C-alpha cells in the first residue's frame, strides 16, 4: 500500500494578499488545520482508468489544531482544479484561484481522539467543492476526511501537481451500480488506511504510535456521496451512523435496509424520488428526513457561499441550481443538524435538535419524517 503526503501541492497561499477572497471565519471552538494525502490501493486495479493501474485516491483532512506556529491559510482549490472550475463557469476573472479557506495548511492534528467522519462528494464533483462546509464542521470538534474518486470526478489534482479528468466514455459506459461499488470500496480502503501506522505517521502532528478511532465512524455526503454513505452502513459495521444530503439512493441497501441511524436531508419540496420512499420503510434504526426551503441540489455544495463572498465578481453561471438560500445560512443549517446527529451517536452528547428542541432557530428546515 503506497501512500504519499502532499508537501508542495499549490494549496498554500499563492495569490497576492489584495486579490484573495476569504471564506467566513469559523464559528467553532477550535482552530482548524488541513492536509492532503495520496492513497494508493495496490490490491485493486482501477476499473475506470485508461491504462492498467492501481486505484489511486486523494483525500483532504480537516481537523482541530492547537498549533502556535504561523498559520498559512490554504487556498480552496489547487491550480488545475481552479482552472477547471473557471472554465466550467466561464469565469474570466479566475475567481476560483482566489478563494481562501480558514484552515491552516499542514498544521498538526491536535486531537486524534476525536471521532472520524468520512465525507463523499457528488458524482462528478471534487472533494474541494465542500471545504467551507467541512472546515466549519471540523471547528466544532471533528476529524474529517473527504475523499475524491478518480474518473467519476471531473478533475482530481494529485500532490505532485498532475491531474486526472473524468472521461466521457467512462461516464457513458459505467452504470450507477458500477460507480457505487467502487466508491464503497474506496471509502472502506480509506478507513483501512487510517488504521495503518504508515498512513497515520504522514498526518501532520501524528506518528506511527497514534491510533485513530476507526472502529466506529460517521459517513455523510452530497448526492451520490450520500447514497454511498447509506450503502456503507450495510456493508461495513465500522460505519455506524450516516447522512445523505439530497442524493438519489442506489444499491442493495434500498431494499435490505439497515439498523444504523441515518438522516435524509434535502431540498423542499423534494423532487419525486421513489428511492427515498422505498429506503425509508427499510431504515429500522433511528431516522429523520428533513427538507430545506430555498435550496436546489447545488445548494449542498460550497458554491452558494463562494457566490456570496465573490459578490459582484461572481460569474452568472455560478448561480445555476443553487436556490435562493444564502451560502452562510445553508452551511450553518448543515452544521447544526450534522453536529446533532453525529454528536448523539459518536460522542454520546447533544442531539436535542433531532427531537425538535431549538428547531425554531432553523425555520427553513421542515421535518418530513421520523421513526
């Protein structure tokens, strides 16, 4: 199992101080660090790669840090990813190159005892599309790992600076089940790797003697990443609790169900989706379903907050599919409900919001179903 850490990838601040556009300051108790790892699963051949090669993943980590060292804030998007985004949105201002996170690049992970959460992006989306949400979540006391899935993601940029792009032929020839099974295997491999001292020792601030709590973790994601999270609860008991942010469901779990706690979180009113209806009946443990007014599918990415911080510089195309909700507001909503869910089942604390306590603070959110 080969693993290398990002040391020189251009995630560090490159733009001039006058041109960067910072994301909002974090609201949790913790300062946040971030780092990037490349993880190669030598036991699997990548079924989507154009040549025979091992499955080669990239992950980002967001975590509480207490370092007193100088904080070099990370840019949200490395250069090839930023160029890809600017091309998609026809942005002549190269705005994606200027978005600055509130996370300290390669600052040490200070609290390895905190629970792990694994996050999956939507089909075609980069893990970097969710950094604002995940760094804010980490500031509330979570160690978070977001995972890119090569060749179903538009672009993945590796620590050495090269990138791979989704191929139209792969997207055309692959089925949802193909992608789901590979994603499930990817997430399980990442969790295995985080149990391996040789991986842990590459995380800033840790060494091979440190053990992360990989026996009981949370899984959540947007769209196809959320569908993957539910399937993981069925396939691997280490994934103990999960949530889906507005994703159509796939896989055997729809019919087989699970006893693990799960939350469905989506647009309101939600499009007609038989997969949610069928799966809901087969969720045998704690369950909640919520709708969020003012959202469209893209609202569960970082693009609403990027749109808002760019202001007049935001390219018009960026607003497509996001809804009317403010970017900071949707992140605050996500964090409130995810903190409640994972806090109850991984920290044995809190969770009152899931029972309606304090729900008046979030009038955009409606409870659609509960067990």
